[in-house]
């Protein structure tokens, strides 16, 4: 079982690529801004979108291999 937070979240990441010059190792690629208050609305909207996708396309049997 994955380790989750009390609200069931496994992990969250959000990176701001504005100003990214397209280089492979740009400094902004390593700064997770998901907890920044100015991104709260975006994070909530993306989370809802992801949950909707998961509900539309559930994994049939995650234990079958």
C-alpha cells in the first residue's frame, strides 16, 4: 500500500516553467511550487480534473499481472 497523507494524497507536484529557456537542467525544474498559496486554486482544479479522469478510466484489476 502506498503511504498517503491523512486526506489520501500520495504526493503532489507543480512546477512553474515560465521563463524556462528549454535547457534540460533549468533551475525552475527543481522547485515544487504546489504548496505556494498563489497556486492553491490551480492545484485544486487540477486535482479535481485528475480525480474525474480516474473515475472515468479506472484500472480494471491493479493486482493482475
